[in-house]
């Protein structure tokens, strides 16, 4: 099980990656790349909320593919 400090560290790292992806989307030279970074930002934001788990990444990725 994860302790509070690990959960907070995980959430902050995911939020940092989300912010990085949003910045990259603004600087991307074409629409496809912009959308890719926006999608990745949404992924990292969802992962921050869901918390760390062994299957969190693959589960979120599959869910994102179904809604796209």
C-alpha cells in the first residue's frame, strides 16, 4: 500500500508532466502534435487523480482510446 507521502509525490509528478504537455501543445508546430500533447496532458491529469497502481497507466490509456 502507498503512504500519504508517496501518493502526494505521485500526484505532483503527474501534475508537473500534465503542465509540461500543455506547454508543449502551445509550442507545437502543427495541429496533430498539439492534439497529441493535449491528450497526454489529459492522461497525466487522470493518472494524478487515480493514484499509483500497477495497472493505472494501461487502464487509463484504454479508457482514453475508447472516448477518442
